[in-house]
C-alpha cells in the first residue's frame, strides 16, 4: 500500500537548512493543527513544528534524518522507523506513528526514541 507524499515532505523538512524551502515542505506535509508529540517535546501548529525542527537542527549540526524502514499503513495511520545520524554514526533511532487527514496531510505524529523494550 502506498503512503502519502506528505510523509516524504515532512522528512525532507528535517534535512533542509534553507528556511523558505523548509517551510514549503511543511506546507506540503502538515495540516494547520498538526500535533507533534515525542519524549522531548509537544508542539501544536506548523509554526511550533518548524520551531522544533530548527531547534533540533541547531542542537545537532550536520545531522541527517532518514527513514530506516518501509511504511506500514492502515486507516490513515502510518508507522515507520527512522534515525538521526551524523558522520555515519547513529545518534538516535526511533519510530513514529503518523496520522493523516482524508487529503493525506499529516495531522498528528507520535514519536518514540530508541528500540522497543524487551518483554520482561
């Protein structure tokens, strides 16, 4: 099953340093009411999302953000693994569960850091 192009634009934004290109990716990816929630932050709206992207980029200069799995999709939900790396070294792996609206625009991202815990 194909996943929406908005997921590629959202990922591209994390790798973009030009402010106008970054914003264009976000406009092509996110609904105005986007909620982004991970262990380190909760943002609401495109402006807060963009601010978080810039903050993380500044904290990890030279990092590359990539999807490390295929995208598993059903009923408007999409899950995939990702990683942040720099100079070939993985800094942070994780996975997201992303919800899109009927038009395929991202309206919620639930992010998790690291691998799933063992079943103990």
